[in-house]
């Protein structure tokens, strides 16, 4: 029989529901306004008449974005960096987290501390650039992958997931003659899908939204990633005159183009997140409990 809630519990649930509703509206309404401005008529935007719904549909901003030849090249470059970087990052992060979770070696605790220290102290931008220059990786997509290949935070998070696996299972595999590579790929990784999916989403989004590393390492416009190209488009649009619009030229407004740029940049992440949501939520919950 279901226990009847007291008045205090009902009030508490109502307050929680109200807070979550307000919080959700604070996220959804600006997002709807963002999409509405990107799809509204330029005169409605100038008149400030656009709210959460488009006023006078106009896709001039999206047409301008995808008419630019460099946008498809930028999409290709960003997808390559995000996907390849995600795969190698998961692989190396797993290699680093496995011994920290199951290894038995002298100085293990001290090594964990050293890993954590790198979260607060890093080599800096200039030394990183000099390293890339010595490796002759400047102006290559490989520099973007290598710059964010592995982070201490992801290693510690994945170590926490690995530590949740019963050590008896690992010991049984070793008794049966399995080596560390066999244990990692056949036992540990399949049982840590939630953690790997969580980190994969973080790494992918990080590469997708990365602006500073492409700005620092890339010189050739044909190797620009999406964020650099979209930024160049916004700057070019801001420098153009609105007189072209008044003369009948359907050039997108800078404000309209800015909002369309944000929408275009968000589409892949919004498409991926629903499929990774289950693992993402489970991973965050497990990481918070075990951490």
C-alpha cells in the first residue's frame, strides 16, 4: 500500500517542482528566442518585435552561412578533429586510469597526487606552442587533437568508474591467465560504458567548441575549424553596411547572423546528446557517489 504524503511533503514537492519549472523556463525561453531571431524577418528584428516565435520567416542568415564555401570544409575539419580526438582520448585515458585503479606499484598514491596537481598547474600556452612547433605540427589538425588528448580530470573520473568494478573479477581473470590488455579490453571497458560515454561526450563537445587551440595553431584557412570560420563570418557581417539591406539586397543582419551561427554550431551536439543521455546521467551519478 502506498504511503500517503503529509502536507509538509506535498509543500516540499510543490516548491521543488516550481523551482525546476522556473529553471527550465530560464533555459528554454532564451533558446526559443535564439532560434526565432535567426529565422525572423530582418525588419521585425530591427523593430524589436521578435519574441519566442519567429515573425515573418526568413532563412537569409542560414542561406548566407551555407553559401560560404568554407563552412563545409570547416564542418569536415571539426568532425575529423572531434571524432579522432575522442577515440584516441578514450584510449589513452583508459590506459592511464587502469593502473591507477587496479595496479599495485610503489608510489601509487603519490602518482595520483601528481596527476591531480596537473589540474591546477600546467605548462602554459607558450610552452605548448613551442612543443608543437618542435614537432612540426603547427598548422595541422593533429595539433588540435594532441593539445587536448588527455586531461587529469578525465583520468581521475575514469579511475573512479574502474574502481567500482569488483576486484575479485580482475583477480579471477588473472588466475585464468589473462594479461592486463585482455582484462582492460574484455572486462573493464565493457563494464565501464557509462563512464566512457560520459567522457566521450565531454571530449567531443570540448573539441567541437574549441576556439583557442585552432586560433593558436592554425594558419591555413582550409584547415580552419567551425568556430574559427563562424567567427570570421560574424566579423565580416558586422563590418558590412546596412545600406545594402535598405536598397533591397537580402543580406542577413549581423544580429540575425549571430543567432544563426549559434544554432548551426549547436546542431551536432544536440543531435548526439539524446543518444548518450542515459549513459551520461548514470555516469555523473556514479562519479559523484564514488568520488
